[in-house]
């Protein structure tokens, strides 16, 4: 069993390992979008509903986001992560520091 040190870099989510190699015309499902923005799946649905993310499309009953549009959202200085308040950021940091190690 390996001991995790605080200096060790966080592992890359498997869905994001090849994200940079995808063409802008590719599509991403909700777990990939959540990992990309480092938020939960319900947050992605809420941001989509509120217009903070590009509008997804449905193909064959599967909701998909355009990789190109997601990249544009990440590059935008007014991107959704900037909407997080100082109180929410402090609360998230406090929650992480008190969470039990897994």
C-alpha cells in the first residue's frame, strides 16, 4: 500500500488523459465535463440549466457537449469558475481539510 504524500500531484482523471488530443468537433459526456471543470455532475447540470456552460446536444438519448465549446468556456476569463464566491471557496477548502483520508 502506497502512502500518499501531500507533495504528490493529484492523479489525472482517466476521462481527461486524452482530452487535449481530441478535435474540437468531438463530444464529451457529463462525467468528462464534470472532471474537466473539477465539479460534481449535479453542478454541471445546474450550470447548463443556468447558461453558464455551452448548451449540450442530445444524440441517441445521450447528452453531449462540444469539446471546442468547452475549450472556449475554459479560455474565457469570465468562465463559470470565476462565479464561485469567496464564501463557497472557503467552505469547500474547509470541507476538504476535514474530510477523512481514503
